[in-house]
């Protein structure tokens, strides 16, 4: 696609339009591709909404929004709350809250319940609440809820609502089937092809040459601060250490070595292993007859083969191991035989063993002096590992007890380092090429959930190393002072002024095209530089393959319009105005791709579960009645977006 499509994605403003488009036609495309925010207070009442006779606390909204933001940051670590709100995230959270309360209240209204015992049993099953023993741990449970910013009461209520929803909806939405007629409609959309043109009327072509006055710039910046919000930054202090960094005494004493030698006396005693070749026959008479032939000089392999069996070689084993793989009686006989001799047949689980003793490996006993080097090495490793574990536990206890990171580091000879301000994705703010130490990268997600000056210790590198870290400074996501972004603000003001004239030009061009003038001629009549135009001739399937799900809004509009129409579309952040001109819609015959219908039914069948749930919840909302507190929601929205003081 043309370059201004790519430029569109440099802005976050285009994202909501893309999401809206995907929500409308993603099902058709699917077949073709066969900051935590501090919340200070609310006004407008203490209810988000009333569902039937049940109030939804307005205080649930900021906590739920922060939880959703944390989830969204798994994909976009630097996403800020104002951006989340601007992209429609808060609206989605509101609908989720109302929907969850609706299902729970509807179920209770019709006699469904999820008692305390049932809720408790579900909590006990959740792995995140289990301690080191694999059983439910109260402290782990409380810490997990605290880290998630959820009260125990809210969590239990949500769990109860979820259990009621299972009772209500599970049977209704399980394994739905998409009707073939509907599948044909969506499959046909995949084969749809659209031809037209998309133009960009850039704001830069109409932007004023002169700078704004101080008053104009200040007023514009106040109204557009969210465009300049910097994501949350955190400065961390840390010290990395391994076992080799800790001074521990791991040298075993003579008494310890002697005790280990005594404990493992069997390991250092004389030992013998024997290797055999053997096969199994069903009767004692057959075993004796075949053993006699082998004793007379016939090769055991040939004797076994002629009798219809296969001889197998067993690696050298001691008496106990051989008894385990054959039988005790056979092992006794094997350890009585001479090298190269035929072993007296003995019965085992599978039959009678016929065997030849191939070799004998004898290991002489080792004295304490001879075994000392090996024992010393083993004991040293064990004592060092235990001492390091104890020392790490002591350090962790000191940290938990309130000892400062600097004091812990000094006492253990560790070097404390300080990072530059970091973003949640690990990049240094303003220094994208600066790499942080790998050990710190492994605890970065935790660091962005901690309070200042509360150090933690964590194992890294597979437990081979450890890092003590703390948050030295938190810089909340916020727009900087105008002086810090003056040049960018001036450029933004100029684009905003140019966007006004760009819209007027776009309206004139659209009017001419609708009157019969070609798009190219209407653009040329404006006599302005920088206009861009591209002819589009593409199917939905091709579009998805090329754009990989990131579909530019002008293309979204192109595939949503009626044939022969022309429409304007505002670009992000005053980039300019798009003009979308759709000339022709054509569809390939569906009969030429019959497998597409089958694929569409399979792929869209899964989406029906969510669709059925939405329809069921909508019906419940209608029956119960939902009243939203728009004033309270607006207050929360302003605070989360950082506009409360404006």
C-alpha cells in the first residue's frame, strides 16, 4: 500500500478504527487466511451502573481498567492509561463489568446460587494460590490478590458470578454449528474484490509558515496534551551475584569424609559385574537340552536360531541388577559360573534361561585414602550449594526485614548499579539502543509492579545467579511541560491549522467527484503540492495476506462502502484527510471454491460461542434493565486519561 498507510500506523489514533473494522468483517477475513494509574476520587455518585436492583460500585472501574491495562501491556509494554482510554479500552471494561454483573444478577433472580463452599473449592483449585507444597496457601492467595489490585470480596463476588454464568450458559453455547447458508455468505465476502482509489490531502500542504503566539501554543497544547504523553519510566538499583560471589566455607573435614566413606561403604567395596548372552525357552527339558549342545561347543547364537529363538547380549551387571532383569536363581547361577562357561539353566518369569557367561569385570575395593579425592569433591559441591542456599535465604530475610539494598550489598561485597529511566519494554527512555543487563530484563515485569525503595531478591539464569533490585524512582506516565516539547508542539499546532484547510479541500474534491469529475482531476484543480493518490484493485483475501491484520482505516472504509460512492476520512493526529473512491465491486463465483464453505464453517463456528453469549447477555440486560451513571463514568474517564486537572 502507499506510504501514507504506513505513516498512519506511526500514530496510535488509527488503532480504534482498525479494531472497529476487524470487529465487523474479521469473520470474513478469517476464512480467507484458510501503567498503572493512581485514582484519587470520584463524583457523580458511587455507582457505575444499576443492573436490576444490584449496584455496580464505581470504584470497580479504575481497578478493572488497571487490570486490563496490565494484560494489554503483555503485548505492548509501553502502553499508557491515557492511550488505553483513547483506544476504547475503558469502554470495553465498562461493558465487561456490566455484562458480568448482569449474568450474576439474572441467575440469582431466577434462583441460581453459588455458595461459599463452591467458591472455596474453586479457589483451592487455582494454581496461582498454591504454595511450595502444591496446596492452597493463604499468604500466597493474599499476595496474588494484592499484586492484582483486587480485594478478596471482589474476587469472590466475580468468581461467584462466573459460576452462575456456567450454570446459565454452558449448555447453551457449547459446540455451536454455523448454518451452511450463513457460511456461504461469509465465504462469498472473502472472494469479493474492490477497485477504486485512495488519496491523501495532507495537512502539511496547508500548514502556516509562521509560528503561533505563546498564547495560541499554550492553549493548543493544553487541549492536546494527550498526544505528548510519555510512558511510565522507572529507575532501578540492582546488584547481580552468583554463588562464586558469596564467601562460604565448603571444605569438608576429615571426620565428614570418613563418615561419608562409612555411609557409602558398599560403593567402595570390591564389586563384580558379569556380561552374558541368553535366550528364554518355555520348558526345563528344552533348556537343559539346548544348554548341553552349547556346552559341547555349538555357538549359542546358532543354537538359539535353530530352536526358533533369538539370543540377546546383556551388558555387564552386578548380581542385584541381573536378578532384577532375570530371576534371583538365574543370577545366583550366573555368578557361580566361570568365564566362557554355560550357565546352569534357571527359571524366570518368562521361562527358562539358557545362557553363556561372556565376561567378568572385577573392581577391587578402595581404601579411605583412595576414595578421599572423590568424596572431597562431592562433599565440597554439596556443602557449597547448601551454604549458598542458606546465605541467599539470609539475604532475602534481611531484605524482607527492611534492610536497605545498599547495606545488603555492602555486607556481601556486591556492586550496586543504577539504570537510566527504563520503559516497561526494557528500553532506556530516550536511548533505544542502550541494552540493560540480561539478568535485570528477567525481573523487569515485577519491577514495574513494585513500590519505591522496597527491594526484592529473585533467582535468574535458571537459578544460577541472583539479583537484588529495587525501584529508585517512578516517573508516572504524563505529558511533559510545554517547554520540553516546544518544537514538537509547534509542529503539531501547524498541522492542526493545516488540517482545517485540508478538510475544506477534501470536501471540495469529494463534491466534484460526486458530481462526475474524476478524482485525479479534482485533486489537480486544488493546485497544491504533496497530494498523494493510489489506485486500489484488491480482494479481501489478498488484503489480509498483505496487511497481516494491520489494515489501514482507508482500506477499512473502502471495504465498507457502497459501489460508486466517494467518502472522506480524517487522518490521525491532523495528518490530513483521506478521500476514498470506490468504483467497482466484483465477486468470484463461490462454486469454484467449494472447500471455502467448509473452511468458513469450521473457522467461524468457534466465534459463535462468543456471539451467543453476547446475545444472551443482551437479552438479560433488557429484562433486568441497566441504568448507567454517565456523570460518574465521565469523571473516572477524565482521571484515568490524565485530564482531571484541566
